[in-house]
C-alpha cells in the first residue's frame, strides 16, 4: 500500500527500503544475564513470545530463585488466560518453561545468541567487564543490550570492539516486566538503523510498546520521574507538607497511581539515591534538579531502603 501511494519515490529509494528490511535480524535466540526480578521478567516475556531463552546467573541458587519468580508469575498469567481450565493453564506454563534454559557460564551461553540482554547490578565497572568478556565469546552479528535505567549506554558499550558498538543499544524494560508495557529502546551514536529497528521489532514481539530515545541521562521516563520525586523529597525536607499529604495530593490531584514516596519505597531508596548521586556527579543535569534530600540520605544510611527492607518512608512491618 505504501509503494502504491508513494508513486514519486525513486527506484533507488525503493531499493533502499527493501534492502534495509531484508537485513533486519530476526531475533529468536535470547540470552539474559541476570536472574533477578528484572532479568527473570525479561526471560519470561521472551519465552512467552516463543523465543529460545537462556537465563544466566553466577550461582545455582540465583538461577533457582529466577525460576521461582518466573513460575509464580506464569501461574498468574495462566489463570487469566485460561481461568476455567486447569489443564490448559498447565500446558501454557509447561510450554513457556520449555523455552527456557539456564547457565552459570555467561561466555558459553552467548555463543549462539541473536540477542544478549544484561540485567545485573547498576555498576559501570562490573557491566564493562562483563561485556568485554562477552564480546569475545559471542558471534560477530549478535546484538548486545543493557537494561540499565541510569548508566550511559555508550560508556558501557565502550568496553567492546568498535564493530560491536554498531550492534549495541539500550533496551530498558520496567518493573514488573510481565505487567509493564513500555520498553525504552536507547540509541547511541554508533548503533546502526537496522539493529535499532530489529530491537524495536523484538520489543513488539514480546508484547511491549517501544519508544525511541537518545543516550541521554535517565532516557525518557527516569529523566522526568526522578527529578519530580526528588522535588517531593525536598518539599518534605523543608517541612512544607507531610509524606502522606504529598502522596495523597499527587494521587488525587494529578491522577498518579502511586505517590512519590510510595513509589520510592517500591523502587528502593538506595536505588533512588544511586541514580541521583550519579547524575549529580556526571554534571549533565541542572544541579537544582539533582540536589540531595536529607530525609532520603538519612533513611539509606540507617538501612531503611523501602519495601525490600520492611521500612522506608513508610513502615511495612506492621
């Protein structure tokens, strides 16, 4: 339909379009490094899309935990898909789990991968060391992605060869991955259009809505969300309003599903501090937007990190 309407398009341009689409990589074999909440979620949605997925972590215990997370999530999905049929529920779970392999050796796990997605600790040195090793073990046409939410993709990719950097991008899923529909596909200056389009298509294949963003601090969502949350923290620091009233105001006045303090506790206060401190150190964002919060710093220092520790801005032990 496009070609019929675009009668003014030259033969050269037509050839470009058809060639460009022909070389797009059909992503079927996916290796995910990291079996935590994010990694296991990415494994699950890829396996549900009938990809052959290898989930990698450093220990059998971590792998077992990832499998447990996936199994629990799949039960919920199966009940929604086949509410009145236990047999179909189990068949669905078995089919998805059958698409998943596990490994504790990352280098061997990427040997036949079309796509490698990293979802490990938010530490630049650790990520760079991992990708430097994987670069040597993976096939030349394997696409590399980081699921980082806060670190620059270009800096991570710099640990790999110049050729690999043309096939290196950000693929930022959101937690919980099976439920959240968005994926930020982050474009570096080096990645090719074909690789970027392949990642866009893969995101749709696993049931997500992709959005495109340059490799800028925080990408789209966190670039807008984190400064908003820190302004809420500073509003509380100044004594202008209480935690509860700020959360209530943003839910009822701005239509937010969670208030900024509820959301911070869900994300993890250490994670919030890590992101903001990193941006402040990097110096690319207005210092006013990344000014620290005393209340947040005090809670992190005391080990009160939010829901995962039982206490943050709210107390979850009661």
